[in-house]
C-alpha cells in the first residue's frame, strides 16, 4: 500500500461530537500550523443542534495558499463513535486513520489501503487526570499532541500557544501541556514515522491573520462609525453583531461617563431589526443589521420602503442553505435573487460580495459610504463559510486620512444659502441622487414628509402618472450612478487568446483559483473574473463579451447570479454555462476542476461540429 | 395628494412663550372625510404643541399606514415626518430615537396599525419603554380599507355593514399597562378639553406615553349600533379625574390648595395636578388602574383620562446606558479607533 | 371645427369627486350601453382616500369588442371643480365637454376645437328635489339622462334598469326616473344634435356578462370547494374575499343547522393569513387567501416553507403600483419576480395569469387542483384593473361532471394496502410528486413530521448533503411536471412568414389585440402569444424560436416576465424587446401601437444595415 | 437528525383505557442537551396523553422554531406533526384547526418563539380563543441560537454570558389572561406531578389553553444568577392550589367531601377539583388571577399551577358558527353549487 506523502499540502479532518469541547483543541492545531508560517484554513461542519450530534473540523494545509476546500481527506482523527464508519470509509486511499484505541475498532473495519493509527486517548487521559470536566477537554488536547509528532509539527509552537492562551491562569496551562506530551510521546513510541505527511516551517503566511468574516464585518462597522443596530439572533449571522458589540465595548465607551457611544438593540424580530436600521439612518445615524435567509424574507417589505423612500440601509446577509429553514448550519450563495430584487414592485438593491476577512472588513466599512451616497439599501452578501470559519487573510488596514462620505446632506447653512426651492426628491445634479436633510436641522427650512407612497419631487403624495414615472426613471439613473461607485471586479487575463473564461464571487473564489492553477499546470491558462458587486460594471460585461464561453461558478441551485447578468446586462444565456455546487458544504477545487473538464470537452465537441459561432 | 395650506389665514395671532403662533404648528390641509375624528385628534396635537411651546423642528412625526397614519401630514409641517409601512411605526421610531435622543418623538398609529399587524412592535416598544409619545387614533375599524372590524372593535358592535363583531375586543390601555407602559391615557377626539392636557403630559413624560384616542370613523363606524360612534362614546364616557398640566416654567405661578389635588412630578420637572373628587381614581398603581378600567367596563362605561402614570422609570437610552449626546452627532474622532488600534487587533489574530 | 363622429366606438370620461355617490350613476350609464348590446368596459380611476378627492370613470365603447383602454377621451362629463381645467385640456380635439353650467366656466377656458355643452345639473336638481341627501345622488343621475339624449341611447333601457334596481323600493325609482328625464329634456331642448357620437343597438354582447375579476375569483374558489381562508384587508384584493364571503352566504350554509360550511378568518396580518392557509391545506382542506404587493412581501418566508415542505397553497395577488406602498389605487404587473421567486434560497412558484373574469373564475377553481396535484404554492396574478373594474366577459360555465383533483393523498385503505415502506417525500412515480397523508387518517400508519428544515424521503431531519441534493433535484423534476399541467398559452399565427411576434399576459391582452388589429388593417399581420402560466411550456419557447424578434409587452418597469423567459428557458435577451407601460394606468392600444411602430422602424433600420442575424 | 427509538424497549407495559401503552405515546429519541428542561416537559405531555387515553393519531402537533419547537418530534410519533417557521405556529395551528375541528391540537413553542417574533400571532390566537393546547417551554433565553436573553428573561437575571438582563420581562400568563385566554396555567418541567394534570385539564378545555412551562436551559441559562435555573425555580416556586383532573368517564367513581374542594366542570364534562386550603387562590376571576400573580411576584415568589380557568366560553368555531362536521371532510356535493346556479349568477350580471 502506498501512503500519501506530502509536505505542507494536505487535508486533516477531525470527527467530534458537538458540545464536547473539541473546538479549542482543534483551533490550537490549526493555529499552530499558521504559526509555523504555513498557510492553513479550518472549516467547521457542525449540526443545527447544541449538544451530542456529529461535528467535523476540516483543516486545509497548503503552502501555495490555496485554502478553499480541496475535496478528499488525507488524515482523519476519528473520535466520534456515531460517525466512525463513515469517517473510516471516506478517507482517501493511502490516508491515515487515527482513532481512540481505548476501544477496539469493530471487525467490519478492514480497509487495507489506509494506515490505521490507534491511540488510547481516553485511557491516557483518565490515567493521568482525575477531574471529569477537565478530562473531556484534555482528551482532545492529547490527540493534538499526537498529531504534533506524526506531522513533525514543532512542539514548542503548541506549548507557546498554550502558555499564551492561559497567561492569566497558568495553573491551567500545566495539564494542557501535560496532555500534549502524553499524546506526543505515545505516538512517538508506537508510530515512529508511520505518517508521511508533514508540516515544514515556512514564511508563506507573511503578515497575514487568521480571522472569521463575521468579526471582520463587525469591526468594519465600528470603523465606519456605525452607532445603531437593531438585530435578531440567527445562525450564521449572530456573530456579526456579537463582534460589533465586543469591539464597541473596547472602542466605544465614553471615558468620562462610562456610557456607550453606540445603541445595540436586540429586536423582537427581523422586521423590527430592519425597521430600527431604517429609522436610525433616516435620522442621520449610521446603522446596520445582520441576518440570514429567513430574516431576508421577513425584511422584504421594509427593504422596499428603503428603496423607494431612498433611505440609506446597510444589511449583512450571512447566507445559509435554504429554502425555508433548510440546513441552518450549512453554507450556500442562494439569497442572491431574494436580495437583488427584494420586495414587491420594481425594486433593485446594491449587493457586495466579499471573499475573505479583509474584504469583509473593507466592505463592512464601505457599505456605509455607499448607502449614504446612494441613499438606498446596500446588502453585503457573505455566507456561513466566510462568516463563521477562520480564514487566512491579509492584515487589516485603515487609512487614518479617510473621512466618512455622508453623501448629499444639507446643513442649516446649506439650506440658508439655497437659491432655488429645495425638494427632497429633486435631482439637481443629474446623477439620480437628491439632497436630504436630517430632522431638527433648521427651524423653518428642510422639513419634509417621508413616505412609501408615491411622491413628487417635494415628497408630497401624488397619483399623477407622469410624476410617478419620472421618479421611477430617476431611480434607474441612480442605479447607473451606482455602477461607478461599487467595488469593481478582479480580472485576471492569463491568456488573451483563450476564449473561455470563468466568473465567480464570494467564497467560491479560493477553490476556483486552485482549479485554475491546476489547468495552468496542464498548460491551459483560463481567464477569470471575480464579481465584487451588483450592479455590474462595464468591465464585467466587456470580459464576458471578450470570451466565447463563460463558466459561471456559484453555490446555489438556480444559477442566481447568472440570472442577474442576463436581466441587467442582456448577456446571452447560451454564453453563460453554470457550474453549481449547492450541497451545503463549501465548494471544492476537485468539483470545479471536474466540471470545467467536462464543459471544455463538450465545448471542443461543439467546436468540431462547427457550431462554434452559436454564442 | 396633499395640499399646502394657503398662508394668508390668521393674519396676526398670539405667540406662545417660544415665539410661535398656533399656525406654526399646523400642517397641510386634511384629505380625510369631513367630520373624521382623526381631524379633531390632530387639532388636539396642534393645540398641545402650541401651548407647550415646543420648537416645531425639534419634533419628529412617525406613523404607520391608515387614515390615522396620514395625520402627521396635517400637523407640524415644520417637523420632519415619516409615514412608514403598516404596523411598523414603533420600530422605525425606535431607530430614529436611538439616533437622536434630543428630539421629541410623536408616533401616530391606528387601531388596525397597532392592535393587529403592529401588535408585536407595539408590545416591545412598551417593554423597552421607548421615549415616544405614542398616539393611537382608535375608531374600531380599518378606515382606509373601508371599514372592516379591527381588534379593538367591541363584541357586538356593528359598523356600516351592520354585521355585529363576534370577537371580543383588545383594550389597548389595559394591554399597555400590562406590558409596562409608564404613562397611559385615553381620550376622545370629541373632548378636546380633556385631550390637550393628556397630550401635553405625554410630551413631558420620559418613556413610552401611550394615548388611546377614541376617534370615530364617520364614514364606516359611526352608526347607532357602533360603540365607537360619537353618540355612543358621549353617552358612555367616564373620566378618572380632571387634571392640569403645569409645565416646569410655570410651576411657581400655580397654586393648589393643600389636599385638593394629587401632584405627580414628571421627568422634566413639570407637574400634573390631579383634582381630587369622590369619583377620583388612583392612577399611580398598575393593578388599580387595570381594575378601574374593568369596573367601569362592567358597568358598561368607557373610562377616559389619565389612567396610569409612573414618572420615575428608565427609558430605553437609560436602560442601554447610551451617551447623552445624540449618536447622530458623533464624528470620526468619536467613532473611529484608527489604524494603530487596528494593527494591535491584527497582532491578536496571529 | 370638425367634431368627432362615431357610432359605437368612443371613450366617455366622467370626472367626479370620490364619496359623492357618482358610482351608481356611472354604472347605470355603462350598464345601459351593455344592455343595448354594445360592447363596453368602464374603468375606475380612483384615489387612495375615502372622500373628497378626484376620481374618474372612463367608459370604453367598442362595437368590435376591443375593450382595453384606447387612449384619449372623446366626451367628458366634468363635474369636479378640482380637475375641471385638466379635464378640459385633456379632451381630444373635436371632442365634447359637458359641464355643470350652474356655475360659469372660468374665462381661461377658451378652446375652439371642442364642443362645450353646459347643463345646469345642480340647478335642475335643486329646483326639483328638496332632500339634500337625495340631491347629491340625483344630480349625477341627471347627467346620465342628458347623455342618453346626446348619444341617442334608448331611454327605456335606463328606466328599465332603474325600475329593476329599485324593485324592492319603487318609491325610490320615481325621483331617479324624474332626474333622468330632467337631464334628457334639457339636453334635447338646448343641444339638439350637438353631439355626433351615438350608441346604436347591437347584438355584439351575445350572452356575455359584465363582472369584476375579484368576484369571479371568489366565485371560482367557492366552486372549487375552498372551505378555509385567512385574510387581511388590502386594496385592491379585499373584494376577492368579500365575494367569497358573499357567495358562501348564498351557497355554503347548512340548511338544517344554519351553520357555515366555510371558515373565513380575518387575520391579524398577512403572515398570519398565509399561515392559516398553509395550516388548513396541510390538514386536507382547500384553503386560499388574497393580497396585494405589500402582503406578498410579508408572505415571503411562509411561501418558502410551503415550497420546501410541499404544501398546497393557493394565493391570489391582485397587483397594484409599487414599490412599497406606492400607488395603492393604481394598477401594475410588477410583482411577477417577487412571486415567481418568493423567499430566500432556491425557490420557484407556479404563476397563473388570467386576462378576463371568465379566466379569473376558471383559474380561481383550477388553482386548487394544481396546488393539490403539485403540492406547492400556486399564485394567481391578477391586477387592480382586472380585479376591481367591470369587464365584458363570456358567460361563466361549470361542468357538473367535473370532480376535484385532490392530488396524491393516501387513505387509510391505501396505507393498509401499501407494499413498500411509505415515505412522505419518496418519489415513487418519477414525476417529482410524492404521496401525502392527512392527519388523523390511520391509527398506526402514515404519520409524519412536516418541517421547513431539510428532510430525507421519510421526512426526518437530515444534514446529509447527498440527501438534501436529491430532494432539491426532485423539486426540479416536479417543476417540469408542472409545465404539463398549467394552462397553455394562446397562440395566434396570423402570418407564418412574419418573423416579428408579440408576447404578453393578463390585462395587457385587450389593448394589445386592438393594436394588432390596427396593424392588420395596414396589412401587417403580427403573430401573438398570450402567456397564461409560469413555468412556460414548450409552445412558448417554440413560438419565440420561430420568430426573429419578440416584443414583450408588460405593465412594469423592469421587464419582469422577460427575466423569467431568459432565466428559465435561456431565451436570448437580444431577441426579447420590451414594451413597458408602468404609469399606474391600464396600458392603452395607442401606446402599444406607437411602440411597435418605433420598434419595427428600428428593426427595419437594422435589417438594412444587414445586422439582421444578430439575434 | 432524528433517530427512531429502538422498539425493543419496555417489552410488556400496562395499557390505558384506550388500549395503548405508554410507549405508544413516545417519539424519536431527543437530540436536546442532556438535562434540558424541554425533555421533562415532553415526558409530561407523554404522560398526560397516556393517562387521558387520547388516540395518538387523533392529535396534531404544531410548533415553531427553537429547541422547544423540536420536541414534537420526541413525543407521539403516531401523530402528524408540523414544525413550521419561527413565531408562526399559532397561525398554522389556526388553519389546521379550521380544517378539522375533530382533532386535538397541541402547539409547542418557546419563549422566543412566543414572546418576541410570535407575539402578534400569540395575542390573536388568544383573542379568537382557538381550541388549542398551547404549551410554551419557557427558559428565558434563545436556546437554539446559543442563549441570548428572551423577552421573558427577568430583569437582572444573568445566563451563561454573565450579563444581567436590563429589560423588564413579559409575564406570558398575565398577558394571556389580559388577552382573554380561557385556561391559563404555569408549570415547571422539574415538577411532573403538578404538570401532568395541568396538561390533562388543557386537553379537556374547549378554547385556548395556555400553559407556560418553566423549562430550564441547562447549557445557557441554568446559572446561579439566572431566575430560570432549576435551583432558583425550586427555591421560589409557589402553587395556586393542588388539584385533581377527573375525566368524564371516571366522574362517578370520584368522591369529594363537601366543601373540601372547588369543582370546575370542563367543556367535555370532565371535572377539575381544586383542593381548598388557606393558601388556595381563586382562579375563576380574571383580575383576581392577575392579582395573585402580582402579589406573589411582589414577594419574589413564582406562582404556578392552574392560574385562571373559564370553561364556558366560545372557541373560534363557535364564534364563526361553522359546521360541526370537519371542513376537510366535505365533498363536491356539500361544496359545489353546480352549473345551474352559475347560470342564474350570469343572469344577474346582464
Ligand atoms: C402590509 C399591508 N397590509 C395591508 C395594508 C392595507 N391597509 C392600509 S390601511 C389599513 C388599516 C388601517 O386601519 P387603522 O390602522 O385602524 O387606520 P384607520 O384608517 O382606521 O385610521 C390596511 C389594512 C397595507 N397598506 N399594508
Ligand atoms: C425568522 C427566523 N429568525 C431567527 C431564527 C433563528 N432562531 C432559531 S430558534 C430561535 C429562538 C429560539 O428561542 P425559543 O423560542 O425560546 O426556543 P428555545 O431554543 O429557547 O427552546 C431563533 C432566533 C429563525 N430560525 N428564523
Ligand atoms: S374613512 Fe373613516 S377614518 Fe378614514 S378619513 Fe374617513 S372617517 Fe376618517
Ligand atoms: S440549548 Fe438549552 S434549550 Fe436547547 S437543548 Fe440545550 S439545554 Fe435545551
Ligand atoms: Mg382604525
Ligand atoms: Mg427559550
């Protein structure tokens, strides 16, 4: 049997029971690899339940920094009886299966194409530690120790991490380090070079950080000066607000008074949450909320109000697997249409698609400038994978010279200096954006009556067709203005001659780049465009026009972004071929590679049949 | 459609202490039905604001959807207004209030807007004790959609269609007290004398002041068989007590004979003097207040006036301990931690 | 000045104040023309307000039965001071302007291209009648009398209508007839043949009826056996439920007990309304609700539940002008996208597009068969124009041999006879539709746990990717099955050679047919397809493929149905050219004619430039 | 994930009068946290159904979303269940009940599901007095989303995060009584002896029976600083009274000494015998019931037991006067007027 051999490029999977405290041990492991300077990204695959069900932690290690999911598992740490067989079965040939040998493997476990490594974690743990609570936690630490040996992971990094972690209570560090040693020693004793996977120190991590997308968005909102949030708990968006609260506690307390320079209101539901955001934004504060699918559906009516009454609104949608309650702890990119065209009537919303924590932070801040500049809802389209998992990301940066763009707002002075009569919905600049005033600005000028009913340029109610039409058409002018303001796409023209390109967005990015690199190896340079916002700019359309076929890669069933490309920019459907993964798990490089292979073959076929010109 | 009021009306008017005329508190001309109770309620709001001498532009008017929710267009045209969507006024008002605690907020809603689709937001604005003057113009029906029974329609009451309502009604005042409202009153659009001080007291109150104004719908629910008709209300109305509202500034001038009245000091220092009489009810105890309402109901009477008040209670901003400065007035300096802090955070993530 | 001359083909417009009791008089007029056997259709153009604002009643008379709006007004009855000038200005040259001459016309009314007819309605009325309440109503009856003379309308039809109307209280008939005579006589005396428009008795109405779409849908629901509705008032959908209630009072009361064979629950909001429908349908009753735009937005989450848990759901969307509260008393077809893709995640709903009361009745009944057969939401897409205005429609028919199709439901017997294990989401027939059971059916078999979370074939919760995928793919199979069940399109191939076709749906139909007829007159036969349902059948796609260019006519801004054509059937956007009217008023034949003219000109241009092949 | 329970458990069990064993009322194995109060509440429901001898398949189980709302999967696996969406159980249950009045409906919800997002539907199901056994498993937090405070969390109470809740809480029982509930009780998942008869009484009641079961969340809200912890509740619990539930059939057998107990006859003829004692509270008058709750609260005590009952009241079907036959059992013959009638209608439209 040939064992899988690899340095700094493999996949480790931990199979645990949720609520059993495995998280800290698993994080310790991933963090250690990161600290060894080797690019790494862990993904939690957890159940919609609090305790007792299977949960997996998949760690991708890749020297070149391809940190999307690859597909397949090289080494499994299987400590969950419920899924033992599945974990055993799913391991790649040549892989390594580590299990708790305190209990024998059932007889029907007889694969001969893998290396089985039994370590009596429970036994080692119970022999050493008495406190039952501690036992549960330390059992997990022991397998990290074993892995350190098996993967040649610098042991000191682990011990340093532990000491750092328990700075405040060093007494707790001891048993943890002891546990690491137990695992390390046992492995060394019984499985000397059984494993051909190893971590070699590197410098590929640079000044990168390991961070989850939700924290980055919450932090971005703090930096952007958000002061009001109404929110309602829902997985996987809750931690966006938790992060906002955490960082506010740190940065938003008035020294003198101990009072908060922020208002965080846990609302009674999502309708109230978005209502609070709209009310606060209308009143001149920067406000936002975060939710997931079901919340998006409930916010539809009020999003339509914000679109039509033109009220800045920042909303974060951390997408999960729909429809309905679906799989609350699985990822997807399936709210694209629901967000782009939220609410009844003719409505369109601006969408931002971050792909890593750094972009989460940036978009988390930019969204407020955009919302106030465009006076319309801006929806940040994150997802469970990006939001709740730690990702290797470039360090965050903030330009201290940056000033908030509060958009077109008239001060008392402005009002006094106005020559002509001011109208809330009067487009004086021709960009479709009108000047607003905050309540209380001026004793006699600038007051107006905001309404979701149709209004004339001075915001009075009207049923006059021509006036209604003019307003609706102005909103389209504003839509065009938006194209010039939202973040542009990331285009990579690897081979101008190649008429095949791929288009993708958000968390699909990383696995796609790995797939592209594989084709490069084979000598095929595929051009790519990463969409970062909707509406789409000219670059996006040009890229599509410059190619004969575009593979649109998405993590939903109905090719939702493809729909937007056709609807908004009249791109021919036949030109856009979909690659869709929507099983709830982050898309893998293997999946994308296969699909592209097949589609290219089909293309070639067509080419031969001379139907090349069909697009 | 909303028409601007011709400004040549009332050439010279007396000014209030803030230097405004009554006209300065008016709005566009009402497009409601002639005789609609909501117009009288609107007049009451205008009168109260005028007498209090609030600065019009320091008031924000919020509303939902309905004939009642249209009224903010008909008063205080110098104030910003927000006619939002059906049943969501409380959340919009919450956001607005969080953004700027220095303005006065008046939220106008209807019985449909509040007791049906808005029930959840109504309950939770109460629970948070939002600093809002919440006025429900209650006509027991859905006026704007042509008169269907609302959840406040009394059992057996019949509107224009003539079909008696089979469901028992929700008493918004009892409910507000149950849910922790700190100022609860009931007025009648037909009794301006009683209504105006109730609204003034509400403005002086810090926290959620709820006023249920029985405001007949002359087009769909003013029949002889309706318990929300002008006639029925006039014949069945009772009052907890009569009272004067005495703004802080005038306190010194006001004189009250010892024992003749009960004095309640509002958050802003203003005082409410409840005139004592045999029929006077205690309005400072929650359960007693609910009892008062129920006993009168049992007698087939409709209790109005100030029903319950508890001036010493924390409003939302106090509860969440937010800065006394309006949040919408904070700038980069106040809000942005800057790059140095960010680099520290990066460090923590390595 | 040349007067407009026409027999049985013109447009009369009444300008009134709402709440002034003009409705009955205006209806009397329209009904009389109908009873003269001349095709007629009146449209109310009313404000979102109860009393005192302008309202118009536009009556289209057309012998050939083209009863969509034409555009332009030939005769105006202007009795609303607020809009007098507008009404005067908007009248077509050669037209007739009838006003209440009790008060003189202002001096700035000096058009010399129209015939001004002054009749002192108020004066005539007050001289004759004393009761102030009666006066208001009869004033309107008087102008009907005048019109009778001016348009040569058989007076007896009016008097008969009155007597019929007041059968129960004949004393009321008298003054009404008197009022008619007053108007008739005055006109005869002062304006003998001033008017060159006239109604000539005809037989073009056949056995048609004059009915509003909402009543027809409510009646359809009664015939289909709907027994439960939860609803919340909203213009313009309220009258659907009012009709359902009215007809239920007539047909659904148990003689013996006087109890209702129907449960009509006025809900607290739209979320509750659709919840009630879903709960009742789940429990084996036929249930439905009706709403408009804002309600659709609020129902999004629960519609997603019905889609994913596969619960029959019948919903009527009587569309009005959005976005947000928009113009509540104006029409539009702008909820198409919101309904087709309601809710977050990958969801699709079946839509039906009726174009007249007969179809409202039929679809109102068929929707229940479809919902139970397909176990999914069926949304009937009506609009304010169709729902609230009277339309000339073929008589309604019901086949007494028709049986309700309750879809795949297992009885206790079926369960006992089952060979293999039953699964709620087990697709045994391969059509994507599975067998359901009603609660309480069998003591030990057929119980299952319905959920909006992802489920396996036996409706147990699962996070297993492969099972989730299989379920989502099966829903697509069901989607294909739907194509074979929903009502097919109406295709008219007038000239197989013509490569230009028009595609439309719902209330756009009538004005479009008139426009098409105009082109026929000019010798250009345009092919047409009327979409009646979504998803689209093969015929729809074939029709599109058989033409070079398709003009898609809609009453919304964003060409929403066009989006569906591209998304669901990969139709090339360049092939679909939009003709969009979204000013809130029903689209007119004039508008469509102009647009088609322009587009054809452009086409020709392209043709010359030899770019014909671009599509 | 839901696991089927291995059926070899309890080989031979005693059968109830309907001929079912206790096992026949069980469901799938719970996936809740070990020790979760909801599992005890579930056991109480199973016990009550077993003792009452209801036919499992004549029960429909409805729920919203939350750990509590998962429990219907863990009892009565022979009944149809509907785990809908967050906060909408009441409307789904309303529809189901309208379709077939002959089934028994049990609706399970949580404090988040009911007091926050579900407040509106809760209030209106109460107002219509839907014939539903509404059980709220109340742990003062959002368990499934990891323990945020809910609207029933008491002011000052702190869960796992250790942050005291700054808002005042909503007492769902008081609210239910205010909104017209006809059977209101509070139980504790830690006291099955009291809980089971409360649930049995609820089943016997015609109309909305609301049971607020204090059901500790051991993972997020069972701390010493939480007022919804097992320990706190045990130490602060009071009971209105003890009572027996006597099903119709057993009535003859039951003997009660004159004056020793107050008897309440339920809609279905069953009787509730409230044992009199000094501490006994009257539970047949709305205001007294609210008073009882408030007085105990004032003493820092948590009142449980049957809090209010009014057996003689119309449920929704009575209110809307619907047929006694299940609507879902009606056929074309009952429902379709036929073509002849249609032609008459056409006539009327000409
Ligand atoms: C979401 C939504 N549902 C329904 C409506 C239709 N609607 C407009 S006003 C109204 C009820 C108004 O009743 P109320 O709040 O009592 O105000 P009133 O007109 O009686 O003063 C309804 C149902 C709407 N605008 N939005
Ligand atoms: C519309 C919507 N919003 C939010 C959520 C997320 N969510 C799931 S359960 C829950 C609260 C559960 O609390 P509770 O009803 O008290 O049940 P418990 O878990 O405490 O038993 C929330 C907010 C959701 N599923 N749907
Ligand atoms: S319908 Fe009723 S509530 Fe509305 S304006 Fe007219 S009278 Fe007032
Ligand atoms: S989280 Fe709390 S409520 Fe949920 S199952 Fe665990 S203990 Fe029970
Ligand atoms: Mg009302
Ligand atoms: Mg809870």
